[in-house]
């Protein structure tokens, strides 16, 4: 039979907590791993400095946008020049067509003016009116770039003259225009109508 007795003052009293090791107690020093780094240092990811990559990407984007802007500007400049050329060509064609329609009327006006001057009972006011209209028409054509040509004594040019006849003329050089039957007109160097002339043979 087991005998129980109460603990006396001389018996030491054991603390139950002293009989188990403290598993959660912090270590006084961190555990070292390879190369003198702690376990926390080994687990933490290293930070990568990507600032140089970002700057390079921004520089590439800037170069690409600059090249795009330059190409766009060049395309627009080419388009502007092409439209200007087309507009200039359209204006020249319009002026040429209008001049072609006006030149025959101008020829008739000149004939009427010559007839009025040669009439025995010529009306001076009528002649002056016809002369002013004639001058105004020629000035309007000149402002549009249409030039009149064809004078006696100038050399014959098959690209600019239409020879009505060739005949010997005393005192005239061979190949020279002797008489102009109908004046010619040009626009920007292009012949609208050749001058009809008599050429000395």
C-alpha cells in the first residue's frame, strides 16, 4: 500500500512549465546559412534595377514616333505639291480652253475695226469703241498668261507658224515671215493657235 504524504517545506516544488522546453522562444542569434547570410536574407528575393531597360524602351519609342512624324510630314508635303501641280494644270487647261473660244471672236473684232477704219464715212466714236474693246480683250488674255505673237520680218518657225504660202518677195530674206494673215497665241510656252503667215521663198 502506497503511502502519500504532503510536501514539506524542505521539498522543492517543481514548476510544470520547467519540465518542457520552450519551443517558441526566440533565439538570441539568427541562424546562419551559406556565406554568412541569415535564413531571412536567403529567403528574401533580390530587387532588380530595371531603370536602364525602361530608359532604353522609352528611347526606342521616341525614335519610332519621330520617324513616324517625319514620314507623315514628308507624305503631306508631297501631297501638297501634287495638289498644287494638279491645280495649276487645271487652271492652265481652263485658260487655254477659254482663250481658244475667245480668239476667233477677237479675230472678228479686228476685222470689224479694219472695216470701220477703211469706210469712207467712218464713225470715229464707233471706231474708238471697237479699239477700246479690242485692247481690253488683249489685256485680259495677257493677264491670264496668253501672249500674242506673229510679226512680219520674224523667222519662220514650223512649231509656231502655219505657212499659208511660200513665194519670192523682193528684199525679203528667204525663210522670213513676210505677211501675217492671222496672229498666233501661246500660253506658258504652249501654242494655243499657230500664226498663219506668208513666208518668203
